[in-house]
């Protein structure tokens, strides 16, 4: 694991050299393929060095992080063309990747907390430094205070565990069962805010709307998955108490997912709509994890990977439109099939993945999660039915509103997509739909 960390560290000087923007991306691609081909033992932690190692959950999420970072650089060509603090931008996202890499691969609970919180700083700099509107400072503060406020109890919980057990290695803690309500709530709250769960989700749409395209991609692709990853790790030693209290989180998530789906139909900002749809998807993931059964853990992991690729791709599409129209309003982004017919295909493909159509990973994840929630209680069928139906509803609403209808008469000149944009979209869509062929790896890691 240290070799990957060293490679990332040695890429930092490259960020400040002239004409190295694409070189950094190529090196990340090399890192990605080296990491992809490293040994993976499905049942256990492997490739240990110092305190770093990975199992199947970490492996998939680290791979996703590197992939999304590569695509972020590709999507941010505008910064490169205008030479808008390009070096610092690259430096920022390399630091972010190092933080994410360490969050997913570290085995010590305290260090996990440390890197989990540190990954906030680069995303905050991205939103404040490269965001679009003046409200971005407020959005950054929302993000910071929501996350930090909920994270302090987590730190105290980790100290308590260390005080009781004299060690905080994630691997060994799974042998134990802590039965304390206070510990349970303090450990779990930070991850529920990060996911985000309904009631504590308000920071997310705001952060998405103000963030640049790269910020939105990493927020939707990885930052929301940190919460799910934390829950998968923590709940293993809080099982008994979770069995007593999980109905609270499942009810909030399912009802909240339904409300958020309805809220998607009220949005007039494309980015805002995609951000709210992320909250709806993550609510099913929280429900699945909280059931604590095999299907739930599998499904949440697969849906997290699938949603990371799909949501990120949709933010890229929104940005491609924004670069042409300089607006994200649905009232202006209309009738795009007249202007960019070839881009309509990509809107269709990513929207269909978002509504969990086959053969996307989202479908596999949602089937598993529906299985887990219905086996937990048949009553959850009602809400799952509504969430699934409305998820197709708002995807179709966004597609039909942007692609069909009479286009805005203020547009007088236009150009269709460039090859970089199509490559960017295919690199989102291809793994999202072809990883279904190897989904058996995701189904047997537990």
C-alpha cells in the first residue's frame, strides 16, 4: 500500500511544473491500472504495510476514488484553457486523493477519523476557490459545520473504545459487541450526516449547486460513500444495539427518500435536481445497511459504486450544458435535441442508469436492497415501491424537459460536444454498465 502512497506523494511537485496538466492525469491512470491488478483476497485484509491494507470494500472504493479523480481532471479543461490557478487545482485534488486513499485503507479507527475529516478541507477549497456564485462561502460553511458538528461525538466514541479495549484496530473490533446507547449514537451520527440522511441532508444540495464540476463529481462520487463505508465498518461491533434501534433509521430513510423524490419534481436547477436524487438513492443505502443482513450489505456496496459513477456522469452532463448556456435553469436548457442530438444519447444512457435500468450496477444494488428491506419488514414494500417509481419519474422529467420542447430563443450560436466530453461520458457509463458482468466479486466479499 505504501508504494501507491509514495507515487501519489511524488506527483505533488509535478502539479507545479509547466504544461503538466495532462501528465498528472496520465500518471493517475497508470496508478489506477497498477492498483487494479494488485492482489485481492476476497475474505480478508491483504497487501498490508504499516497500518494500511484493504479488503474488498476498500478496494472498490479506492478504485472508484482514483477513477473519479482522473475524470475530474478531464472535466476541468476550462480551468486549463483559462489558466485559472491550474497548479493549485491539481495540488488540491492530489491531496484529496491521498486523503481518500488513506481513509479507505487505514486500519486504525482514530486515523480513519483523522483522514475522514481531513478530506473535508480540499473539497472546501474546491467549492470556495473554483465555485461559481457568491453564495459558495455559505455553502462551504454549511458543509463544514454540519459535518464537524456531528463528527465530534465520533471522536469521543473512538477514545472511549480505546480506553475500554486498549486498541482500536478495525479488524479486531469485529470480535466484540458494545452495548451502549450513548456510544452507538455518537459513533453513527457522523456517518449519517455524511451520507446524508434525510433531516441532515441540507448541506448537500447547497454544496452541489455552488461547487465547480470537479467539486460536484467528487462530492457525489466519493464523499457520500465515506458515510456508507464508515457504517459498514462500525456496525459490525454495534450489532446487538443496532437490532433494537434500526427501525428508527430505516423509517426516516424510507419516508425521507419518498419526500426527497417528490422534491426533485419541484427543482428548476439541473444540478439541484441531480443532488436531491443522490439523497434519495443514499436513503435506500442507509436502509439496507441498517437491516444488517447479507443482502443489505452487498446491495449498499454495489449501489454506492454504481451511484458514484452515475451521479458523477450526470453532473458532467449538467456542466457541458452550463459551459454552452451559462445557465443551469431548466427554463433555458430546453429542446437540446435540436442542438446536440449526439449528446441526447448520453443524457438518455445516464438517466436510464439513474433510474436503475438493466444492465447498470444501480439495478443490481437496488434489487439486493429491496430484498434486504422486504425481508426485514414487508411494510417497507410500500415506500420502496414509491421511491422506485418516482426515481424513474424524476429521471424522465429531467430528460424530457432538457431534451424536448421548444428551445430558448436567446441562443444564437452553438457548437456540439468535443471528443473530450464524449470520452468523459463513456468513461463514466462503460464501467457502470459492464461491471455487472463481474458483479460476483462484489457479492462474495462479506
